[in-house]
C-alpha cells in the first residue's frame, strides 16, 4: 500500500505543477492581451484545484503510513525526519490553501482582469512556496550545496 501511494503521490505532483504553470501562464498572457476570462481559463483553474486536493488527500494518507514520518523524533531525529514530519507538510498545506483561496476569490470577482490578477498572485505565491519547500528538502538543491 505504501509504495502504491508513494508512486501516486510522485506522479500527481507533475499534474499539479503542470496545471499550476498553465494557470499562471494563462493569467499572464490573458492580462497582456486583455482577452476575456473564458471557459478554458475557468477549467484550468478547476483542474488545478482538483489535482491539488487529490494530491493533498494522498499526501495526508502517506503522512500517517510513511516510515519517514516519526512524531516522537520530529525535533531530535535528524534533518530528514524533521523535514518529512514537519516542514514538507506545512509548506505544502500552505500551497494548497493559497491555490484554494485563489480559485475561490477569483470566482467572486466581476472583471476579467481582477480574476486573472487574483489567480496569478495566489498561484505564483503557491509555486514559490512549493519550490522553496522542495529546495530545502533532503534531496533539494539547497541541501546538496551545504556539503
């Protein structure tokens, strides 16, 4: 079960990242070209939300069955255990919340420009959070340079 969930979680991250980039790029291009906020813009945002929440559910299940998450050793068990027990989940929850709020707020905006701006801001911040959390992880680029 653990390996299946881990592979699903690893595969889903690509769907989330691709959808996140699509929404960000659509927001930038739509703002630059001043095109109407169309059905495809709304669908891309919806797919991002769906992929993100599926990833969250799989991640939460993994959180409780993973051998890397050890609550008793979270503060004293080393950097890897601390990362998987506290840092990864906290950062990713922040990203999920940002994506969810961005979608909800954009739906309430009247003008197309406001919808795009809200989606751009919240999703860009979520992408930055994801990149930073992954960069400081056990296999992250910032960890590799600490040597």
